[in-house]
């Protein structure tokens, strides 16, 4: 994660609304730079998903830091003036793009929604800063499999000595298992069940992607 952040800060492109809009032409060189330090198979799709999740987190974190700098120099009150004082390691073009984006009404509304959503999360996990996908991979499981994700979620919210981290987590798991027992894997995967019970924005599923069967269920 540290090296991803380092490469990103020194080879970044900031003129995109979100990481998902960053073109593959920009991501590929970053992946290959990482291979200069680590033995990584960048031709493996699952490995690339993990790398991209780290790059996305580093990209968002760096932009968040720049946003704080922008606010500290009075950018919200006078964006034009803020444009004249870009950080030393940010290009003039990138900085002007960000200074125009941050004061936008739509951007501020989306930011407020995200803050409220994070505040409303009731279920924490015991895996700290480690993502759910990282825990899933450590278990030696395939990211594209239809089963196994529910068990990964359970292991990040339950402890052999202390039990469930909350009564709410226990109740959510019970709902997941009820759905698992009611629906065959072919019609409803573990990922679909987790999204149904928790909601896509309420659980850390970085890199798991939305399951095709989930879309079919929402259209029924």
C-alpha cells in the first residue's frame, strides 16, 4: 500500500472526478512500476483487482489531503485566489481542475451524502484497515466464486473467544444464512446475499464487483 501511494503521487493524474474514470492507459504503467519492487503477476486479473483497489485508496487519500490544503488556504471562499498557490508537487493544470471541482454544488452535495452514510454505519469489522477482499484472498479463495464471501464476512465480524462484535452483526448474519438456505447458488450468490442484507454502500467489498444475479433480482 505504501509503494502504491508513492508511485501514485509521483505519476498521478488528478483531472478525473473519480478513480473509476481514470483510463486503463494510466493504470497499466503504475501496475508495472510496482513490479520493479515486488514479484507480481500483472497479467493475473485477480491480482490486478487488488492492485487497483490499493491504487484507488491511495488516489482518494491523496486528493482528500489536497482538498484539506485547499480549504485551509481559503479556497471555498475564493477559489480563484487558491488557484494561484498550487502545492509544490501538483501541476498547475491539475490544481486548477481541482479548484474548479471542489466548490461545485453537486460535488459538495455528494461529499455530504458520503459523510452521512459513513456516520450511519452500524456494523464495524475486526479486520481494521484490511479490506474484506484482502481477508478473502488470505483464505485462499477465488474472488469470482459464487460462495465463500458470507463466511469471509462472518470471520471479520466474529471472534472465537468474544463472539460477535455486535448483536446487529449477529442478526445480519442470520438473515444472510436464511437467504442462503432459501436460494440455490445458481440463482443467488453469496455476494448477492451480502448486498441484499447490507446494501452495496454499507460493506467493504472492494474489488468484488456487483454480481450479475443481483441485477436480475432488482428487476424482478
